[in-house]
C-alpha cells in the first residue's frame, strides 16, 4: 500500500489526496460489471465521481496502522465503502427524502437521470459493493461484508435515516441527535475502519481502539457538518446549504449554538484521538485526519 503523508502534512487535502488516488484505482477496477446495462453503468460512474473519498481513506489508514496484509482485500473494501456511501447520497437526494438538486457541485442523480433510474443506480451501487468484497473469497472478506452490511443497514446508516426523517420515535434534545448521528454517520465510518483493520489481520485490541475512534470521529464529523450547513456557501459545500434551518430540522448548531457546537465537536475529536493510544505511532495519520476535519470547509 502507498504510504500516507507524515506530520509535515499541511492540509486535509494533502492527507487524503494519495489515498483518494488509491480509491480511484480501486473503483475503476471493482465497480464495473460487464453484464450491466450501459445506461446503468454510466449512471453509477457519474454518481461516484468527485468527493473527498474520506471513507476509503479510513479503510487504508486503518489498514496501514495495523501493519497491512491483504492489499487486494483492502482495495476492494475501499471501493465498496465508497459505493455504499454514494448509494446513500443518491437515495437521500430523492424528492421523497431530502429533495436536493445539487451534489458534489453537479445535478443530483434524479435530476440528471430521472427518479426511477436514480433509485436503481443506488440499488446497483449497494449490491455491487457487497459483491466486490465477497469476490475475494476469503474468511476475512466474509467478515468485511458483514461489517459493511451492519454499518449500512437496519441498525446502522439506514436506521439513522429513518430516525432523521422522524419515521420512528427519537429522544428529544442532544440524546436524540447523538443517536441519529451515531447510526447515520458514525456507523459507516466505523465499518470503514474495521474493514481496513480486518484486511490487515488486526488484533481485538486494535479493532476496539479503531471502533471507539470511529464512533467519536463520526459524531464530531456530523457536528462540523451541521456547522458548515450554517456557515459555508454552496460553492464550498458542493450542495445546497441552509436546508436544515429552512426545514426546521434540529441540529447540533441549533441546539447548542455555533460556539457550543464547535466546542462539543472539538471535545469529541479529542476523545477520538485519545482512543488511538493502543496503536502507538502508527496511528498518527488518523490523528491528523481527526484534527483536520475540525477545520474543513466542504
């Protein structure tokens, strides 16, 4: 695996760029299926273009922090986690969900291809992701499929979306928001980290450390995402800002205020970094990533 930048890294982009390049190569290799209709393949490829590739980066960073092992499985997991993330964006943007017209600075899938094709693109990305890992054919690959399905499924990301859309009972205030964010955002970050660790043959102690890191990082990521929805422009975000406020949705920013939310996010970030102690110096890039996310503008 390609090594990541060291402590001389200056920006989030510097840290993610080489890992994003690895993710692009993995997506090019593992996304296509020869039997897929041309229009569906084109839609899938359109939707996976762009983005920071944060979740694939977490796969690679955890893989490297745990000493590496099965490079092919790590690459398959990196491609798969991005496919699942993009599927969730495609479906979240639909009129029945968030009804967004802009994603990654371009028309959303349902605007570009129509609602029916957008739904099918999302379905295809989700199922292709599971196959991309399973095709490795090892016991570790099976464990990684289970991790991804759990993080994305009815107790993870999908459950978080159900709660976020108020389609089930949710506790009031901070407790309810944390519950949503733990499932909708953090669960997939945890899955990325655990898959990377499993591809490296990680110990239980390493897996536990990365799980706690991912949970805290996911909560912090969503806090800063809520802040950006208030403070950033459409050009910076690549999507429509201010939709939470316009829709009357409660966020960390509306609940705690801008300063309070930022302080809360910084505490969560510190907790995430502290959780990495068992990994020693090998976790430095993960520490840098957590710290950089507190200052991102997109």
